[in-house]
C-alpha cells in the first residue's frame, strides 16, 4: 500500500481497508524517525484483534503521545547497524511484553533451538511432545543464528547513555533544517510531533528531472553524501527480489512512494553537526 507523505509510514486508511480474515498482523515501519501511528489506527487494530508489529529501526527514541515507539504493539524490532541512532556495529533487538512471543524469539535467534527458551513450562512442553529427541537439541522453527556477541553488547551499553542527548541534538538539527529549507522547492510539511530523525529528508515537490539532476550535482560538488529513494532503495516493488511476486506495473499503484523513489533523498543528520553547519547545508540545498 502507499504511504502518508507527512509521516512516510503506511497510510492508515489503506491499512484499515486492506485488513481481512487472512490478516495475521500489521507490520508497520516508522520510517526515518517519524511516528507512523495514530490513536485511530492503534484502537482499530485492537478492536479487530490484529496484532501490530512496529519496525523502529529508523526511529529510536521517537514517541506516539509520549509513549516510546516499539512499546505500543505486540512486538517491535530495532537495528543497531551503524547507520542508525546508536550502533553495536551489527545487531539489533526485538522487544515484546508477550511471554509466548518472547520465548519463541529466543529460540528463533538461535537456530530455532528450544533449549534457549527461558520459560520452563514452554520448554518442557517441547521436550514432552518430542520424546524421541535429545532435550538439548530440539529445533522448533526453521531459523538462523542471529545472536550478537559480548563485544556488540559492550558497545551498545556504552552508547545507550548518550542516546537521549544525541537524539535531542538530531531533533534540534532536523527542526532547524525544516524551518530553513525553501518550501517552494522541498516538501516540509512533515508531522514532527514525537519524531526522532537520524536523517534529513529531502523531497523535491515537483516531478522535475532537471531539478533533480541539479540537486544531485550540487550535493556531489559540495561533498554532501546522499541516498536517493530515501532509505533502503526506494519503492521496494521495483526491486528485483519483489518483482516475481507483483502485478504488472504495480509500482504505479503507489504514487507517493513513487515520488520518493525518484525525488526523495536522505542526508545524514549527525549529533556532531552544529547549527551553523545545518544552515550552511540549507544554503547549499536552496541554491539549486
Ligand atoms: C526500517 C528498517 N528495517 C530494518 C532494517 C534492517 O536492519 P539491520 O541492518 O540491522 O538488519 C533497516 C536497516 O537499515 C531499516 O531501516
């Protein structure tokens, strides 16, 4: 489905319209630090008994009505890969308050092995149901090994105390950028409440390939590193790995995502950037 351009998350009307008897869960990505939730979406999902899974990889520290994203749905995932708000070089985490989900995830991160399960009752049930197997080697799920290491943990724990202060600086920078970008050139009407952006979003208003070329040239000339299509390669249904599963020209059914695919960018928003540097960046971007 398409996105809401003000939050870059899935459009809630389209999410609710697509839910049917086969829907097992809604997996919503909070893109680029924006809060993708509304009270209406959360309460409708609750009412319909559809679990929400929040992808918070790009939005550490962001909130919905003062509540941290990732603490609202059944479960959530975060990335600590080094392009994100905090890093363990590689790695991430899954959060949940659900006992059964938690124990399934413990097994899933370790080849699907049930001996990782910490709830004695659940672990014992697997053992009792599989008397022909060694209790130490019951593989419940097809899975891979995604356990992190002590080294990653040390890095993460030392980065964690700085996270809130860094997020505050990034929010200051992002707000300054949005205020100073030329609204005739760039889309600036984002929902900023609760956001925690690690990247500056640049979305050209017009579908103007010549302007886009000028912007890219300008950024290259000025040494401004950027990613076109915003995060992760733009419209995913255009990516080769998805193409075998989609309708012909299906990407045209998602005009907002298509716009970002061709005219959306992101540039790193580092806590070390000063206000002067942000204003200098705006000057460069507005001069195209
Ligand atoms: C929204 C989102 N989900 C998932 C991931 C994957 O995270 P990782 O690189 O830690 O596997 C990313 C990575 O950038 C992301 O931006």
